[in-house]
């Protein structure tokens, strides 16, 4: 699946893209005010996406041969709804925002979800991230303020 628009190319991520994707993951963590939270190493990240049993899939956007954006998802299972795409991260690097790259990535994700038979795409967004919230509203996303996030470090 390759999508192009002017000088932007959207394609499936490859193992060779992992170092650059991790750089963008760190950029996202910096933006989200949690730079120290990225602790995954390159080997684990790459193996998790491209090893014998991948658990994530993704797309990248290239401009002038450089990756400037990515979207990474995994399959989530709901006992009520079945399989869904869980959008773990989507990021367009700061200098490339406003060029329609985020929309291109979301459109490819929606197409992918339909092809795989998923009935929904779900994700989280920080309540203070107004640019992202406004972007998701363009897709008529529903926002649920009732559920709280929970995690246990093991």
C-alpha cells in the first residue's frame, strides 16, 4: 500500500525504518512532556514489529527521501466488539505539520482497518493536546471521558 501526494509518499514501515521511527517516538515523547518514558531499545522495537511474531504494524511518510511521520498500530481485542485497530502513535514531525500528512496517514489506517475487517479504530489523546483533538474531530471521533487509564509496571 503506497499513497503519494505531491512530494509526500506514504508506505508500509520496514525494519530498516525502525531507527528513524524511534527518533520520532522520542520527538513525540518530548512533545507529550515525558521524554524519559521512552525506554524501549532498537532491537526489541525492531523484533516486535518485524520478528517471527510481530505485534505492531506501521506506516511512514517520506519527504525528499526522509521519514517525516509515522503511524503505528496493533490489534486490540474487545470481548464486546471483537478485533479493532489500536493506534498507538501517530506523529508528523513539527516542521512538516500542516501539509496534510496526518490526513494521509489516517486515511491509510482507515483503509487498512477496513481491509482487515476491523470495525473500529481506537486511540488515546492527552486532554491538553488541542491540535490533535481538533484533527480527530475532523474524523467525527468520539471522546470518552468516563474511562480512566490504568497500568502496572512489572
